[in-house]
C-alpha cells in the first residue's frame, strides 16, 4: 500500500486520539525518507504539543484541517498559514511542521521547505497585489531576490491595512502609514531602511496608477543608515585552515561542505552563486568556472584551482547522490534537492567553526559571506591591485572593493602619523 493510500485511509478510521494516527504516519514517512534523527525529534515534539492542544479543546474531527491547525498556531503568535515570525527559529519549526503535516495528509507527499512561499495578501487586495507583483516582475531595475523581497513586503503591508479595517487603497491615510512604521518596522537601521524602500516602491506604483495622492509617497520618514558603517568581517588565515581541517571529508555531507567552504574561502564566491552552481558551469578541460552572478547578473570567469577542483570531483563522484538536478550541491537528507534560494549556508560554516573551537570577536559575523570578506582582505594585504581584486570578486565598481582596504592594518600603520607630528 502506498503512503498516499495509507494517509487517505486515516480519514475513514475512527480515532479516539485525534491527530495521533496522522502524526505517527507522518513521522514514519520521515524515517523512511531518511530524514535526520534531529529533524524527526523536533517534529515529534511539535506534534505531541498539537495532540495535547486538540485534547484540551475537546476536538473530535476525523481529519486534521487548516482551521484547527491555525487555532494551534495562534497559540505561538502565528496569525496566518502563509506567514511566520522569521526571527524565531522555534516558531519557524512549529509552522513548518504543521504546514507539512497538512500537505502530507492531502497528498501523501513530504514538503519540508514550503514555508518560504510568497506571503498571501488579504482577499480584498488580491487584485492590486497581483498587478503590482506583475509590474515588479517586469521591472529591469531589480534582481530576482530584490523583487521577491518587495513583493513579500507589499503583502505584509496589505495585511496590515486589513488589520486596520481599511477596505480600499483610496482610503489610505498618512496616519496609517505612520502606524506601519511604529508597529511593524524594527531591527537595524539598514533593515528598517530596506522596509521603507519597499513601501516607497509600492506607494510610487499606486501614485503612478493614480490610486493615491503623491503626498503619501513623498511623506515617508527618512531613515538614516551609514553606508558600510561597519568593518568587513575577516577571519585570521589560521582560523580558516582550522575550519577546513575540522570537516569530516570521509562522509558525503563532509565532502559537500568542504567544497562549499573552499569555494567561499579560496574563490570568494557569494552564497547565491554557490547554491546555483551547476555541473554546466564547470569547464574541466580549461580548468575554469563560468557563471552569471546571482546578485548582479554579470558574467564571472574564474580559474579552477587544483584544490577546489579536487574537492568538487570528490563530492560529485563519492558524495553526491544521483539526481535529475543540475545544481552541484544538494541537501544531505531526503528528499535530495538543491538548497532553497533563501538558505544562507550559514549553518554549514557555523557548525565547523564550533567543532574547530574557533573563537571570533562577538561583533564579528561568522557566516559564509565572512569567508569572502577574508579572501578579499588577504589579497589586499598581499598588495594585489584593487582592480584585479574587483575582477576576482565580480564587483562592478572598484569602490565596492575599496571597502576591504579598511582592515589592512599594516598599510594603515604606514599611513599613520607619528604622535609627535599630531
């Protein structure tokens, strides 16, 4: 009997403990699909809480439905099946598990990465939302990631309007926009500025369509953030070597992670470019990598060093499962597929940093992008000209590369004045 048939049978059987049979079927399916013990343990904890919840509410339906799941999610502060508090990892896991459970019940298919789908706008604003999303999608000024962010922020704003009982865009007032900034915008000045820019784009679109007066778009508060106010996060060279040495290169996951860390620390590739790297991007005969950068969409051609090339071959031959996907790097647990476009690969670097017991300053970020910062700084300290570094990193302007000159301590010492001269 197929998994789908087993799940469909759950709807016809009488259950004294609502949700428990479906939960057990779901957990068993996770085990059969070779999900990690940690993932299964986390899911079991969430599902146990769900079963306790429905018992306490005296619910006796035969099937788990979205209304009951939403009642459960609301106890965690989640107001919609399509949105979750991004900053809370535990709430993320709860939401992911419950949405996956509903999908599993209806289709018999495990979907453990569906939570990053577009946030749904309220029904009354779906028309204007769809038109705005189409307009943004056609706009050539924004890369795909920026487009996704602007569309998602638009949905959040429209949901906020619905919360405020605003039923038409034409009823939008300045005090409502001010409330959005007070209630919903938080984080660092840079993050707040990004949210403000998303709202500005949407309001400009509404002005263009003559749906709101121009003053609303012009009346947004100014949020100041100093461009590149912090220094780039740089690892000492010996720490990078300790990180690479901590990776278990005998396991399939280790082979993958080693190749990923080398691409970042030796070749300076961005996270998105590593995620998107395909078998077609490698020219083995010429010993080079050719890509279109995820951030800028500009072409980038880099020589493939022996060290990086050997790590890729080792993973592809001995660690990577056979797959229809052209992307080189796949998830280590079933269902095997490329990383989602929102996955930053931060966990991979942080995992081995902890294993290697590498201690970095508290203010220093230690994700994958910090390895790119590190190779750029090393090149500058080796007196490689800025235009060459810019070409290596795929920067469109040398001004972007000049950012890394700020941590070249030896060159700064030479430029410093003697205290007596001061």
